C-alpha cells in the first residue's frame, strides 16, 4: 500500500511539475515577444525621427541658396515680398515700429 501511494504521489508530482514547466515556458515566450515588440518599436521610432530630420534638412537645403543669386536685387525683393513663407506684418507692428523706406539704389 505504501508503495502504491508513493507511486501515485510521484506520478502526480511529475505531472504537476511538467505543467508548471510548460506554463513557465509559455510565460517566458510571451514576455520575450513583448520585449521584442518594444525593441522593434524603439528601433522604428529612432528610424522615423532620423527620417524626419533628413527630410527637414533636405527641405531647408532647397530654400537655402547654395550660390549667389543670378537675379537682380529688385527681382529678389519681389519674390521675397510675395512669398508665402513669411506672413505679412502690418506697419507699426512691434516688429516694424518705423516705416521701412526703400534704399535709393533699389527702385
């Protein structure tokens, strides 16, 4: 009788142990997947930030003149005054307290 009880007890303990091992492995797999997702998202976030930075630099280099302009100063002023890049400030604003006068050489 004692041997039978020991065998049954050992069998139940082995089953319990195997179930615990399987559950622990499943938990570890889910944790590993979560860590991999976090690492991947971090990598893509860095990649996205770098891409945005490159796009900004590229855009700013398009507007930055790489060489002296071949246009006349009058043409440059016309282009800059009609540009949508800068909002038109009314005269007398804090930024322009005094009426801006044209230079005599620029007609």
